[in-house]
C-alpha cells in the first residue's frame, strides 16, 4: 500500500480582529469576531474527517501580538481537537516571533502535547510525532521586512534524512502577491524552487494560489484566508489539503470554508426595475446566504421622481435581508424635467434660470451635474 502524507494547510485566521475599522452595528461586529473562531473549529473538523496527519498554520493565527489571554486559550483549545499527529504553528508578520512576547510565552505555557511552534530557522524533524517529515520554516521576526526569511535553507549543509521535506513561510511572492513596495518578506518562485523541497506551504496572501480547486506538481501553494475579513476580500474563504505520495508527488486541493461574504456592487440605474433586480440578486440568491452577506453598494444614474422616492422601500428591504449594507448614492439623481425644476425652485431664482436654460438647450449631462451641485449646496 502506498504511503501518503496529508497536510491540512491554513493561515491568516487573524483571531482577535475587532472590526472597528468601519461603522458596523455592534451585533454585526460581534458576529464577525465570532465567525473566525467558528471557521477555525470547522477547519479542525474537516481535517479530522479527511484523516490529515499534520495541521499546519502558515502564520497570522493571531491578528496582533497583544491579543487577550482569552483569545489565545480559545485558539489553543480549538487546535487541540485535531486528531492527527501534530499541529505546527508558524509566526507570521502580524503575530511575529519575539521570545519575550506575552503572546508566545502564553502559547508555550499553555501548549498541548502535539503542538509544534516553528519559531526558529532550523529543520524540524517530526519523527517524534510518527511523521517521516522535516519542516523548513521561515518565521517572521517583525511586522515588515524587505527580505524574506528563507535563505537559511540554501546555506544549510546536510539535511536531516526523511521521506518528505516541506517548506513553510509567511510572506509575499513577487508577481503574485499584492506587495508592490516589497514590505512583506518577499520571495521569488525561482528562489523557492531552487531549494528542492517537495513543496512550500505559504501564508500571508489572503487569496489562494493557484486559483483552482485542484493543482498538481506546483512548487508552492497559498491557502488564502479561511474567513473573509473585509471588502478587499471578495472570495468565500479557502483552505487546502496537500497530499504527498511516497515518491514526493504533490496534489493540492482547495475548498471554501468561510461564513461571511463581502461583496461590492456598482450599478447605473435607468429604472426602478433594475434596482429591484439587484435586490433580488442578493436576497433571493441560490445559496440562501443573504443574512451572511455584507454589501458595499454604489448607485448612479437617473430615476423619475416617483421611482426615486420608491427606491427607499426597495433599499430598506435589501438592507434588512443582509448582514450589513454600506450605501453610496452620491451619483444617483432624479431625472430632471421642466416640471421638476418648476416644482423645486422659484421662477425668479438663479437655480431655476440655470436649470431651465440647460434643459432648453438639451444639455442633459450638464443639467444633471448642475442639479446635483445645487442640491448639495442647499443641504
């Protein structure tokens, strides 16, 4: 029977996020905080169902170095439920390694028996956990760095004997990760390939790579964050299971994991029906998860006075169905007609004369712009 190694690969859970960066209602904020723990528990359950041997967290388990003791203990309790051989935990750039850090002191003091803290740039042979595997970690030692922490592997002399050799790092991959100024421990794909390990499991980048449900023979995998944390994260959360066979061939399976979804939508409206269709798109979606959707919505265009008034009821219905909605209507206006101008402005007023003149010349774009500016000044 062929021997295989199954690794559950996750990262960037950012436990301890408070979500005070936006004006979320308190209940929504609490739900977002709680969802990260719920998702983590789901990851452990999935890893157990899949009979994974190693549960690997490639950095940023915690959002910062000063998370509360309650967050630390709860995280360790969840991880201790992993039924495989061991849990390996790499410090990332948010929860970077410092031997004097209260975070890591607490983790070490409260660690369960099969937790391995990858805090040093040395090979970790997991033979004590019945795994014929060596991990080569690149732990972060600060929040930002213009250089990665993987070079020590190239300088290593003889490597410990083992069937499998796996790299673990937290940082940006040039050309793939959004790190244009090179602040986040950047590495090159060629650099990782040159080290001739069986595979690299990477954290930091919140999107998955490769962006496919299954991939084979790749130098590295980025798992992505398992629980989306903001409008810059438009996917549904990802984790991976990496399988290595006896010869070292690699298969990586990616699957969705998150509870909340962050969505952005921009719509130019020409009728109320288009707004109703947008509402139905989110409220009556096939997966039935409107209550776990946070929407950032920007509306533009022109509606008749009647439709502009009626839009409020449609938007209220949408907002009630969602977990949260952030609305921008700066570019949405009433379609200005001569009757509208006469209803809103006195005949001898400057706004009336200006708008009537533009309407008479058929300068529609200038008319709508002038109307919006006048309405802003009147506010």
